């Protein structure tokens, strides 16, 4: 069965890097309008010509997919309508379809484009366009939209590396339980001592460890981390200083696909005795932890401390 990979992102978000990586690893054909236009001597700012090139590429892409060849579309797909047209065609023709959203903050995008402009390439992008794109043109996919696509495969679970540090902080934030009807806390909450102490200086203490799941493009999508907390600075699921507490999270659009069990099972293989704190109203999580051998050992306010022993 062939696969269409749709890249969604603005100029400078890394589409070419990702698409080349996909083809190098898994084969297939890249469809990049900038390259065709450049080879034909067409001004890259000619939007009418770009639309015609993309239409021609999609005609070719459909033929390749129907003949069993994987295709990577590097158009940027700024609108949901454009992405939905591609997804629905794939669903109608038994083609696997994945959407890769390259989310980049405007400040970082301007930095990348400024560096690219300094290289003196044939296209200079005015940096004032960046905010216009975000405000008026770009429709980033929602979690609901992303969940309608097939996940990039295969998923791989591996021990953490220092390059995963930023994602571990993201996982720490995502691990905070938000009760129904409540707004999520600001991201700055991970900077507070009672939350941040799970990861500050992570890797410097004996017992610091984490497991990460990455998708087919080597992007982290799930993580579980553990740390032994001292008696004078306990965490929410503290049992004793020699038992590590852990936290874990899966990115929102990939929940329910077994990635949480994958990443935690692999961490438990190295640390079979661990503890955690789970909110009383988070019944799904509690059942999940119980299925892996955790049992309730204490009640603290609105949460339960659970422990698993080797």
C-alpha cells in the first residue's frame, strides 16, 4: 500500500530537510514546486505559475500513488481545505496518508529566514511577511485535524539523549492533568520549583533516566522520565528517596495508539520499582497504571500515590 506524506509549514520551517530525510530512509518521490519553478526559470513569487505547477505535481502524484509509489508533497499546504482535499482522495483510493506539521514560532522563523537571506540565494524573503502569514494566511492544523491522518510509521522507542531535553520539558508540561472544564495552565508553570524540580539539571543525578518514542521522521512524540527525589524536596508521588518518581506524556494527536504503554514499559524494564501521583478524577490513567502493576499506597488531597515494585 502506498503512502502520501503531506508537509504543512511555512517557508523556513524545514520542509525540504524533512522530505529529503523521508525519501532517503523510505524511498518515494518528492514533489517540490520551488525546484520545478527554479529549473524552468519561473519567478518563485509567481503565484499563478505556482498553482499550475502544484496541479501538475498532484496529477503526477496520483499516478505514482496508484502504481504503489510513495509520494511526499512539499507544498506547505497552508489551508485546511487544501489538506482535506488530499486526505479525502487518499481515503477514497486506499492510500495511507500522513500529515507532518512543522510548527515553528514566528521569532524562530524570522531568524531562519534572515540567515537564509544572508546566503545570497536567488530569493530573498522580506521578514515582515512572517507576521502577515501567521495572522492572515496560515491555518495550522488542530489536534482534531491531525488525528484524522495515519501516523507516520514506524514508531521507535529508545533511551533518551541530551538532544531530547527540550521534548522532556514539553512532556512535563503535557503530563499535568487538566480537569474537565478547566483551562490548561500557562507553560511557565514548569518553571515553578514544585514542577521544575523533576527536570532541572536532568541527567546530573544518579538514577535520572528517560525513554522517548520517535516517529518515522525521528521526531519525539512520547516520553517517560524518572528521578529520585530527596526527602527535603519530594515530588507529588514521593514514597522514599531511593524510589524514583516518574512522569510521562504523549503528544495529543497520537494518544490512544499504545505509545504510552510502549514508552513506559521500556522505562520500567530498567527501573521496575517506581512511584507516581495520579489525580482522583483521571480514571483512564489510573486503570492504565494498574494494568502495569501499580497499586495505590497513599492519598494526598485530590491525588493518589501509586507504587510499583519489582
